[in-house]
C-alpha cells in the first residue's frame, strides 16, 4: 500500500473528484491511447451492467448513479447507451465537463457531500464510482454510501497490490516525471474490498483487471496498436486475469430489493 501523503494527495485540500473532473485530468486520457484505455473500461462496465449474474431477481438495470463521475468517462457512454444517469459531484464545478448533456436534459447533475449522499436507500438500480476511492482516506464511508443507495449493484474500480502496482511506491517519482500530473494513490487487496462490501450486504459477482502492464507504460509508448498487442498477449497467457489492474468489481445486493 502506498502511504497517503498529505502534502500531495488532493483529498486533503479538496475532494478528489474535483481534480478528476478537470481539463488537466482529462488530458491524461487524450489521444488514441487514452481513448483505447477508456474503451476497455467502458466495455467492461457495460457488460457488468447488462449481465444478470447469479442474482437474477434483481431485474434489469436502468437507472445509474455515477458518484464522483464529473470526468464523464462513464456518464457519457452510459447516456449514449440509453441508461438514465445521474452524476453527483463534490462541487458545482464537477459538472462542467457534462454541461452539454445536462443542458440537453440527457444527464442529471447534483453537487453534494459524497460522504452523505442526498438520496433515499435503494434509489438507483446501480451505482458506479471510478477514479475516486483510491484517492480518498475515508473510502469505507464512501463505499457504505454507494451500497446504501444502490438497489441491485455497485461497480467500482481500484488499483490492486496484487499486480505490478506493488512497485508503484518505489516508482512514483519516475511516474510523476513521465505523467506530470499524477497523484499519490492507495492500493487495495481484493479481500479487503470484498469484506467491506459484505459488511453492507453486497457480494462480489464479477471482477476483471483492465491491464497487466502499467498504464504509465502505455502512455509513454504512445502507440495504440503496440499497447493493444501487448495487452492481448498478456490476456492470452492469463496474466491480466490473475494480476490485472486497475480492477473493475461488480458487487450485488445479496438480499432481494
């Protein structure tokens, strides 16, 4: 686990989603390589939302709450796919990148305290939360809120220490030199995430790593075709399945809603 540095981690000066909703953060996913990364993320999330898994009684997922999703990485494709999407962010500024969708009435945005979401229990069929927990000291409290307002499923992403990220602490300075605007982040073990979900009545239904090789490597290569070829080879040999990161996890409510 990387120790959170109060002088570097944005969470201690401002909520983490304000940074991820910024234009500067969006540039981390600009270009063909960034688009390829986001497409992988989107494909997994859409598959998780559409599959019933072991909990068929939960029904079809239609309404989605995107917590800290002002970056638009999921809100935009989910709206395009016909889901009814609400994004909640820590400040009004977090909705700026979604203004086109909001003004068109396609997506709803609300500024609120992410530790105390302003919605009744089970208000949304599914809740998604990406690019947030890893930067938050009080991540268990946020996860508890995700579970509270989800009727059927919660989908999150997190970097895991059970991957090449285990060396992230030692390589952080080099990573910052390459990316410029990277932040410190927390690594998780799968069992601690699943234990926290279980405490709120949710069970892991699906889990998938996105990349075997570090994302900073793909950004440095600046070649979508090469990165895709490398990751395809890693998938073929089972490396991504065992040690992929960041991980996308789908947890579902164990009891009938």
